[in-house]
């Protein structure tokens, strides 16, 4: 038994080390994403500055355009004397219009780039948020493994000397049959406990029964609430005072923490 406990502790420490390594990688990735966000933010500011400068240039060109219009009006009055000057002014006006069109195209291009950068920044922020959530989940898993390695008790259970047998039951049962099955469970099952943790991402639960209670890998438990059986779970990993058990996907949104569990027997 000591060898088994030592082995479990070593395995837990190895898993903790692996998760810690993954946690560090997630932190590095988060840092890189943050740097990318900062870089995009800086680029966004630069483009905004350029856009603002472009607007100022357009305003200046509008002023020049008005000035040239005034000049054209004056030159028109002196057309006979200033014909060559008017033609020059007309050319300058056309050039200004061309510059304005170029500035307009440039502004539209800058606005498009700004929109794209903002969208890229939003996506990176969403990725960072997801990675932060994953980091928190890793913290919880590491904490749970550390708790199991130190032998922390998760709850009191009822134990006797009978051994549980494997029996898969996944089909839905009508209400009267469920109540009958619950009565049988309360009379015949040798071991009872409760659900302490529900992981919907990987479809498993943690129950407050473990090796010290005689639980073994492959044991089958019925989960019930308010006297009604809601489904079965199968033990996949056993620790000293708790066990991890998988459940069918149809129980994902049904099974909850503090649901009672009863070991199924032949």
C-alpha cells in the first residue's frame, strides 16, 4: 500500500509538473499576444495620426481651392490682359483637384487599414481572454492535483466490505421504473457518496469516495437526485479519498455538484 501511495504521489507530482509547464507556456503565449496587441495599438495610433494629418491637408487644399477660385474670378475680369495667367491658374486648380482626389483615396485606404487593425486587435483580445480562462482552468487542475497528492479529505462516506461490480446502464428509464431502481439502490448498494466536482469540458465528475473506501477503477455508480436516478458514472481514476468517473454526453447538462451517488452491485 505504501508503494502504491508513493507511486500515486510521484504520478501526481509528474502531472503537476507537466501542467505547470503548460501553464508557463500559456503565460508566454499570453505575453506574446499582449505584445502583438500593443504593437497593433501603436500602429493604430500612427495611422490615426496620419489620418488626422490627411484631414488637415484636405482642409488646406480646400482653402487653396477657394483661393484659386477667387483668383480665377479676378483673372476673368482681366481676361484680355491676363489670359496666360488664367490658364496657369486653371492648371493649378486641376492639379489641386487631382491632389484632393489622391488625398481622398489615401484617406479611404488609411480608414480601411485602421478598421482592419481594430478588428485584428479585437480578435487578439478575444484570444487573450480565452487563454486567460485556460490558464485559470490549469490553476484549478494543479490545485486539485496538489490537494489529492497531500491526501486532503473531500467528504465522509459509508463503507462496508462488499466489492462493487461493473455494469453499464445508459438507456433512459420511465419514471416509475426509476423510483423502483432508487429503492433497490438504497437497500442493496454497499457504498454511497456525492458528486463534488463536475467537469463538462471533459465529461467527468469527482466523487468523495476513493481507495480507502474500496473503490476500484471500472466501478459503476448510479447518480440520483431527490430520489430519482438520473444516470450512471464509471470510475476511471482512483485516489486515496476521491475518484474521477466519466459520464455519457447526455448527462453533461443534467449532472450537478452535490448529487448523490450509490455503487451498483451485481
